[in-house]
C-alpha cells in the first residue's frame, strides 16, 4: 500500500480497535499503517508502545480464528 496521505498515530491506534469490524483487506491496511508508525522514530515512544501493544493483541486474536483452505494471511 503506497499512500501519500499521512495518518496520525491516534487514527492508527483507533483503526486497530476496529479490526474485527472491517474486511480482510482493510484489516491488512490498518496493520501495515501500524507497522509504519512503529518504524517512525519521530513518533512518541509511549504512542508507539500503545500501538505495538494493540497490534500484538490483534495478532493474538487473529491466531485464534478458524482458517479455511481459501484463507491466507
């Protein structure tokens, strides 16, 4: 996903709270945005830690989902 639109870390965090309410493509985009924020050393450390914690929780939930043969991650 290449985008010229900058999304605030707060929006990224809020998006991570909605992963179970969006389709798989949007979920993947939200996760990618979170990774970009985590890699940005200009973002406050506490904010990056909160996003990392939320992303970790979301990834843990993803591992407990039932996967069919046509699903991929």
